[in-house]
């Protein structure tokens, strides 16, 4: 049996993030999850009471969009070999009606969190010589529809950063991204009640892909943008 890995899952309190946490726990790993709002932490405590109690899951109150917040998460997590950058946000609307503050907000949660976590994690990954970073992009980043300018631009930045960083680091450190389509979550169903849910992707399917990208089975995969 492989030794448990140290894994960070940002956005681990959300619908997709909790599925990712569950998948890594099932693989036998140790996971650290950041949070800001108490309601986020409460959801995780209620779902993962046993892993929290036995120390396999750690909740850390910190703002990972800031350098010191990302560093605090790394320090609390200990030896980390996998970083999943799943923190993010969404906003839609015609560009003429979208305030520039929305661009700032989406850049902060969708791009700056990824940049801050990678910057904090890279020294440790470089020292150990191997590891995996998996970023969460979006299909819309490469097939952008109208009315989502600020959102798709922020996710396109994640895509470009993923490919750039994959070429920057040595081969032992694999940087990839998954590009989900619409995710089948209760919030999305409530927002789009007339949609065909059968065409949406379940969080567990995306989580399985992320775990695979972080595994030895994907040791030759670098700079990939995986549609899910």
C-alpha cells in the first residue's frame, strides 16, 4: 500500500470540492482545506466528521488569495505533494452591464488564488523533485459563449497559466488542468431548472479525473487541458 500523500484542495468546501476531498480520502491521502466563511467549514465538518477526528482532514481558516494566507495553509498542511486549485467563483452578464469590480472579484478568486497557492507550494515540490498540481479551469474558457466575458477571461487565464507553468517546472512536477462543463450540483439545478441535467457532469466524475491526474498512472501527462 502506498504511503498517504499530503494533498491541498482549495475550494474543498464547495459542491465539487467536497467530491474531490472524498475521492482523495478514499485513496488514503491526507487533505488540508482552507476556508473563510464559517458556513463553509460547517458543511465540511458535518460531512467528514470521522476524517476530521482522526486527523486525515484538516480545516485551515485562511485567505489563499494572499501570499501569507497561502503560506499559512502550506505550513499547516505539512509535507505536500499534490495541490488541487479548485477555489473559484462565477458571475454572468452582458459586458456592457458588468461592473469592472466583477472582473476584479473573479480575478481574485479564480486566478490570484491559483497563482498564490502555486507560488507557495513550488519550493517544497521542487525540493522533493516530484508532485502534481491540478488546476480547475472550465470548458467555457476554450469555447467561450457570450454573456460570460469576465468569467471566461478569468478561467482562460488559468488555462494559459497552467500551460506556462508546466513548461517552467522540471518533468517530475506535473501541472495540468481539468475543464469541466456544467457541473450537476443542487445550486446549478436551482439556477437552471429547465436544463437537461443528463448532459451535465457529476462532481464525482470530475473528482475521479483529478485524482487520476495526481496519480502515478498519469506520470507522463504534463500541461494537459482535460475536458470533463
